């Protein structure tokens, strides 16, 4: 079975998307990656990551808008899901991990 490839995106790739990647990395049937959409992101999103992904998960609606503005031509046939998780958490904060588990797990079934 081909693994499902999930790309997590937030603004600066410092807290939310790296946490999501850490939480879901190593799960059977999944490959994960993460990046940021801001110009000053620690790991800026590149086109190859989008080409690789089957499912793109963004933290906020503004991320989905920015993604479509910059990469619309690369999103054809891709599912983009917004989790509505604000930038209120630290890296691997237990509340963030629990929220990610609740909101992402149903997408992976």
C-alpha cells in the first residue's frame, strides 16, 4: 500500500506545523512533511513539497488563501484542509498535540 503523504503548513514553521509533523511522523501508512508560508519561515514552502503531498493541512484560513494565491497551479487535484488552530501554542504543547490529534485523525481515515 502506498503511504499517504501529508503536508502541514503554518506561518513561520516554528510551532504548529513542526508539532503536527512530529505528532504524525512514523505512523503506519503515513509520510509527513511541514513548512511555513511566510517569507521569513524557518523552512519556507517550496513547489516540490506541494507536488509530493496528497493532503495539505493548513492551520488557519489565511494560510489557505495565501497558499492558493501563490501556488494555485500546483493545487489541482489536492485536498486542502483548514484546521482553524490559532497561533496560541508552543512547540509540542500538550493542548496543541491533543487538538491536532482530534482534528487531523479523522482526515486520515
